[in-house]
C-alpha cells in the first residue's frame, strides 16, 4: 500500500504544484483551479493528501476493472452469443474470491487510515498553545504562553478590502492569527454561543467549537506564508462570513509580533479569556 501511495503522490504532485503556482497564499480563490486540495503545509496534511491520492488510484482501478468485467459478461453471455445458456447457479470458487478480495482491500485501506487517525488524535509535545473561541460571527484568539493577550478576528468588509495589501474578499481578517514555523501548536477550541468549527485545510485541521466543551487538536506548519480557512459548521446567518487567516512566520518575526501585540491588545484577563478558562 505504501508503494501505491508513493506512486500516486508522484502522479499528482505536478498537479498540486501547478494549482498552487497561481498564488502565493493557500485557500484563496483561483479561477479554474479549485479541483484539488490546498497545497499541504504540515506533515499531517501531507499524509492526508497521500492517502487521498492513493485511494483515488485504487478506486479508479477498481472501477475500470468492474466496467471491463461487466462489458465482457454482457457481450460473452448475451442471447446472441450464447444460444444454450448454462444452468449453473453457484460457483464456490468465484464466491469465495469476490468475498475475500474486497475484504483484503478494505483491510489494506483501514490500516494506514487508523494509523493516520491515531497520529492526528495524539498530541505530541507542544511548543505553544493557541486558544480559539467561536462567536457569532468572529473568532477570539488567546496566547496563554506569550503573556495571555487576546484579540478578536473579524472578516474585513468588502468596501475596506485593499488588494495592494494582499487582502482578499471574504478571506482576509482585521487581526490575523500568527504562529511560528516548524513549531508544534496545540489548539484548544471552544464556542461561546452556538457550534462553530475551526478549519484550516492546508494544516489538515478541522475541530468543532462547542459551547461548554473544550476540544483539542494540533498542527505543525512547515512553510512560512499566509493560509486561509473558514468556519465549517452552519452557525447562523453569517456563517459564510467568519474566515480564518493564519500567518506562519519565522520565530524572530513571531517574537516581534508578540511584543507588538502585548502593547496593542494588552495582557489583561479579558472577558473572552475568562470564558475560555471557565470552559476548561
């Protein structure tokens, strides 16, 4: 199965590169280039993409095989070509084969799937914690390991979008979330009012934000850049207007941003900080 993944990855890698070459950021709209996943920017998403590509090759082979088999049967055993049809109703060998082979295929799919699910669920030693709270309809972020400052992140209205600053309609935020590159980020997610979902496709992350419950996930960004996600739970009338803008920067730039953010947002225990602490 690993050989199949490597083969499929090599086949589709050029497609991913071609699709991502049209933009420096991941998650923004590219006319005619929305067929593929966002370019992976974390080890987990790379494995998810490889698993997807391998299964795509596998199911394509199965579909082709079944189609050819059906065409052969339709022609070989048609009334025109088979004047004296067989009276056979059972064939033990064939029945065993068409039962065992699908089982083996499912086992071959299940083993790497379970391994990947386990890796996604078990949190490694984290370098920092990011707390996320979903509201109708914006996000609150808290950095407990960097002074405890917090801020709200809202979508920039259409009339205020400035393309010269690299802003995109329905994607850019007034206060993007910032993390350092090549660091394990523990993400603790909860909701304030209704169920939201914090999703960052390029990182392979999607976690529900449920009021009164603290969900936890993680990611490790391996490439600097700007990435976009969105609330992926139907949370109300403005569900489609609470995007996520993630900036992955070097440790030096992150430290500078933290120092600036402490001055900008303060280190006080804001109401949002208290609400997330209570949710724990």
